C-alpha cells in the first residue's frame, strides 16, 4: 500500500482511492513520525468524513494516542486547536473537490503544515506498514489509545474570530452575502458576522453530506455574484468546502481574487506600519499586475513555489506577516498558522469599512491585472528535464515581452503535464506567446 502527498495532503475518491484501510495505516504512520500523546481531528461536511475519521482515529489509537474528535470544523479551526494545545492534528477534507472525493491534511504540533522531509518520512513509514514489515511492538492493555469528543472547539474558534481579529473594532452597518459552499463554514459564517454587527445574507449554507461545493462556493461564485447585486450588499464572501480560503465579490458583482485581497490588505498594513519588513509573500502564479502594484507602493514581493505551505515556510523564514495565493489562501501569520477564509474575510471587510471606500475602488487602486493565459500540455511521459529542453524558446518569449509580460513553465507534480503560463498587455498577445511555447513543448516531448 502506497501514498503520495500532494500540495495539500492526501486526496482521492473516498472508499476507492482513499480507503479506510489506507487512513488507518496513515494514522499509525503519523503517530510514529510526528509523535504526540494527543491528536485533534476535524472534518468538513462530506458524507465520507465520519468513515475516514473513524479509520484515521483507529490508526492513531492503535499507537497509544488519545484522539480528540472535533466534529465539523473549518481547517483553520483545527489548526487553531492544534496551535493552542501544541499537539498534532488532522483535517479530513478534500477542500474544493466534489463531494465524492475526500482527503487528509496533517498538522504538526503548533498547527503547522508538514515539510517535504516529514511527508517523505510518512510515505516511507506507510510503505513499511503496508507490506507487513513492521517489527514495532504495539501498545496493549492500558497503553492502547482512546477517542473522546470535544463539542466546544467551534465555540472557541468563533470566540477567537470575534474577539481578537479586529482588535476591538466591529463591522456594524455593513451588508455582506456569504456562500459557505455547504461546507465547514456553514455553522459559523452567519453567527460570526452577525456578532460583529453585519447584516448577513447566506446562500448554500445547508449541508446534507453530498452537496458540498456543488455549483457553489469559491470555485463557482456565480450565485454569489448575483446575490450581492440583488441584495445591494457591500460585498460577498465565497468559501471553499473546508473554509481555508475565500474569494470576494464587490458591490457591482465583480470577482475579487486572492491577489487583489492580499494586495488590499498589504497596502492597508503598509500604510499603518503593520506590514513586517514591508514585504508580502506570494507564489509564482500571482499576476504580474500584483507585483507592479506592490512595487509602486514600496512593498517588496517574495515568490515561492505553488502551495500555501511554501508561502508559510517563507513567511516564517523571513519574519514576514502576510502572504498567500491567487486562489484565495491568505495567511495572516501574526494571527494564524494557516490560510483562514473567515479570518481573511473579516480583515478585508475591516479595510473596506475603515477606508470608507467600496471594495471595487480598493481593488482597482491596488493593481491592474494583466491578461493571463494558461495552457496545459500533456506529454507521453513525465520528463523532469522537458522544461530545460525549451529554454531557448522561453528566453526568446521573455525577450519579446520585456518588462510588459511574464512567462512561467512548470511541470505538474502528479501528472505528465507541462503548465505554460503567459502574461502580456493584451489577451491576444498572451495567447499567441502561450500557443507558441506549448507547440515547442509538444515538439520537445515527442
């Protein structure tokens, strides 16, 4: 039995690829590699969640761990519990994936995502267990672990959001529409915002186990865009299934993505002297317009590989406090150890209220988005050197675009794909350059 971590834990079709047998062995492996006498486990609203929580908990308990079941809770709520108690944790969720999928995200003690080295150690340990090569003596008798339930985790997380994040300020008078994707934010978004004085309208907030992310949430914001306009709201917030990311909608119904959210919050913090080292951390996928907008304001941009855990690593390495991804994973490192959709939404709404400016005006003042074209080129096999083979064509494209555009080629970590991304002053120019590079990749991959 084998396992391979992706950019955010393990995912697959529940009970087919991500089976209870695999979850049990992962629990045993995690207990051995990460240690800890107590572990927290949370989940989103998928029907398969209880199945996988039970299996994962059994694996942990078989290694002598006390497992605390937190029930349905956003991923950042699980991370907050982990950080508060300084113990490891796991979240059973496939984030924005369809309900039939599920996944397991692991946190080291302190609510921190795992490094590549730790994930490799977990993969190795699981391979040993999967082939029956385990010589380790299991706990027995009174040393066997157990499972207990904690129904207060959501209340503690809610208290954290309403009491600390806005430093005593509120959002009284604001009108906000939320789309909770029938996911983990469903029990929380309305109470949190209402307590802060917001007039809230909620859509897609009635999970039934199978409707999570179904034509809703951050991957399908159309309903939210229409609802914001119809309600005459100040803004809308679209969460994904486990609520660790958020996209916004302005009063005109226009989508405001992670780049713009990070930019708005970075400028606000910079103006208030609250942006550590006047630096923000983003991935290589962030738009060139974001970088240009930050440069004009004297804010330095540091790039990382794709994945919010790499953003977090760079935040901690440099002592920075704000970073994230275009997809809406935003990390306020002085407030949390991971991306948090609710926390991000509160910070964004706070900037709108304090500035007295509508969201669309703040977004427009922060950055001008350059057209971005992404082409996925499927190859016959995974070739880690394929991008090197087209280096001359990439250099020619970069010379052609100059400072007005950007080129990025990267290999998929899981599929035989080369992702070609081009940004240029016009959609037509970006498309033409991307198509030329895609043809070069296809020719080199033959």
